[in-house]
């Protein structure tokens, strides 16, 4: 099992190229199932979850060709098995995104229920309710969601769907299913994360009729058929935010190429309040930091609020900042698992339910720590970059699920970090 060995204390400077967003690439790979025409996706990140999704659609009979430059060419014309088996779904919850497109195009789909998730439960009942509102008949048996159209139906029917909670993957599933439905679909309480309008823009290129994407109310006019397109995956805002926190914590001057400041307003506001300089420049973001920053309290909320996927990384910055801070996690129930590992490095953190109280310390000291989930692993890397001595981060397969060559990118801007096989 791979590990990362980090020798802390180096100042970071130079340029980092931000990869395409995993959370945009995964639904967009599923969107290719909506047409029999070839589709090309550009700027697809090289991640384990992306590999799993490509294996999943190949398993259905889809032709996939990967280029060396992040281009993926997909032809779902030969698709002959609209099924997502447990063996593949169990490793990646985003597999549920195959349900809407398969049902919309083929009138049937069999998708395994996802397995457990380390950071908390993410129920699929909202997906089922929304597709049922469009007329789908769905039963759950033997660990699978088995969906089909009613007898005599050739397409799903448009509907008004108001979810009980804001759900990103639910919004994406309904968006894709509604693109081929008969009539109009209105999504109320829709998620507004930047990956949603990026998916909508791809669907529009394929011939879909969509308005209001990026707001809480999306209107889709269904069409009979979608065609192929070429689409570039939007830059990963969480990778961008992670590098912003790394530079703010270690000090330095780094340009994040392709980074989108307008997708990270809440995080950038907190970084500026802490004392880092963050500016949007042509083609990216520049971040500079000098000396100890001021600790910042924050509360995670749905977009455009402070993202739960940035909570652990900003906490790693807070533990070596001046003063006390309070972090409140409102999205997932088990998202403080990095706290005990940060404490091993010398952090002063106390948790009580959804709240963590941090007392900033002047320095951390290297130790062996263990990653527990994707963003927790990123927080341990940031902490290792500032800790004195050597830090060994174990179980970095979590990191590889969401970051494309993170250690190589950090080395390119001056970090002393290496992967140990």
C-alpha cells in the first residue's frame, strides 16, 4: 500500500496546473450513455474513481478510448447491458448516476445500491422518488434498484420534482433523465454547485433544452434524441482550494492555472480574512502568504456556502494559525476523522458533536498518520508540509481517488514529498 513521505518546512513557489473536476467528470461520463453518437470529454482527471466509472460503462458494452492528454472518447452506441453491478458500485457511490441516463434512453436500468461511506450516509431515496415522479417503476430487491418504464410507455414523462433536501447527485440524475423525457420537468430545490451547470452545458451541446442551471430552479424541456459533442470538464474547485490552503499554510507565491476564483468565494473570503493574498488573474488564481495567519471560524453549508469538501484542509491551516477557531460541520456526520491524526502531529483540537474547537499552535512535529477519507488525507498532507521533520501519510489510496498526481504537483512548487511504494 502506497504512502507519502513529507519533509516539512519548504516554502512553495511556482505554478500548478489544476485538473478537471472529478465531481463534474463522473456525471458527464454517465451523460454519454444518453446518446448512441460518439462523445469526447477533455480535461478528464486521472483518478481511481474515473477509472472505476470507465470500467463500469465498458462493462455495459460501451466503447472507451483514452488519450494521453486527458481526452476520453466514448461511444455508447453498442451499449447492450444497462446494469451497474455491486462489484463496481461498492467502490464508488457516484455509480448511482448511471440510473437516470440508462432509464431515459433504454427504458430500463438495474443499478446496485451503493455500499457504506466512511464520512456518513448518503441515501438514494431522493433519486428513487424523483424518477418515480417521472413515471418510473422502481423496486429495490437483493441490493439492487430495478427500474423500468410502465407498460406501453416509450419515454419518461416530465414532472415537477422537489427534493426533501439539496442533493447534488440527485439533481444530476434528474437533469440527465429529464433531457430525454416527454414534456417539461421542473427541478425545485436543485443543487447549485458549479459542476451542475457544467453538466447542463454539456447536455445543451448534445441538444438538450435547459434553463436556470446554476440556480435552485431548473427547467428542462425534454427532447426525443440527443447527439454527440465535445466538452471540456470544468477545473476542480476542491483541488484549487486544497492548493490555496497548502500555500497559505506553508507560505509562498503560487499561480493555480485554470483555477476559478468565482467557484470558491466562501473559501477565498476566509483566506483573505486570515491574511493570505488571493487574486484572480488571467487564466487562474495567484495566492501569496507570509508568516503565521489568523485562525478563522466557519460553518459548512451547501454551495455557495463554505464547502464540506474543504473543511479538513482549512482546519489544517487553522491548527498552525494564530488564535482560536471554531469549525461547525453541518453536511456529514462523520467528517472529523482527521482530527485525531492532526492531534498526533501536535494540533490542539477538541470536538463536541458537529463542532471542533481549535487552539492554534506555533509548530507541528512530523509523525506517522493515517488517511481515513479523501479530504482528510489532503488535510494531513498540508499539515505534513508545515510540520518539522518527517511525516508519513499512510493509506493514500483515499487521496488518489480525488487528486491527480498531487505529490508531483507539490514537488513542482518546492515541496519535499515522495511516494513510497
